[in-house]
């Protein structure tokens, strides 16, 4: 696994945990840490979305690879 793949996977996992907290406890960790009025939560959510798209590409590449 490359460094980019590890970073993308880590960010995607953190995003999944955040969505889990929102769904189960109605608690938004990103907004609690960075304040809801700042632009930082939007940047964090955008990074999670971007890394998710990268992870889809990694998944598809792995499915095409024959060992």
C-alpha cells in the first residue's frame, strides 16, 4: 500500500466515524472541533469526499489486477 493510499484510507475512515456519530448520537465531531461558522468543516468534508473518490479508483485498480 502506498503512502497516498494509506492517507486516503485513514481520512475516509475518520469520515465514516464522523458520520456514524452523526447518525447514532446526532453529534457532529468536525463542527464541534472547528466551529460550525468557520470554513474549515467544509474543507474537511471536501477532503473526505475527495479521498473517497480516490479510494474507489484504488478499489477498481485492485479488482483489475490478477495475482
